[in-house]
C-alpha cells in the first residue's frame, strides 16, 4: 500500500521538509521529480532519501512538480510505476 504525499513544505521547520513516499518491503526503487517544463530536478534510488525542494543546493520555486516512481516489491518481480503531481509550498 503506497502512501504518497500531495504537498510538502521544505522550510526547515521539521515538519514535511522532504517529499518521499512511505513504503516498506521494496527490492528496487527509483524516484524522479520534474518541473513543469519537464526538466528533472531530483533523482534517488534510496527510499530513505527524500527531495528537499532544491536543485544544486538552490531552493526551487513554489508550484506543482511531477513525480515518477518505479519500484518492485519484495516477493514480486513485477516492476510497477506510479506518476502524479506534488505541490511545493513554503
């Protein structure tokens, strides 16, 4: 069961400072985040590493971003893919 937030607020207040799905028991994982022009702004293959709203250490603007997650669950070799949008607020 995937739990993916729809918004996050990377303002260093200790609450919702990172975008990352809540998922256990994955054997493969790849997260990519794109801006509205299709430019990749973040990539990770570690479920414990979330996006902090920055690219090259520069805070990106408030707005809607697109995420794509590819993953394989433990005990199931089928590669699954989820796409959606998330809102960066401050």
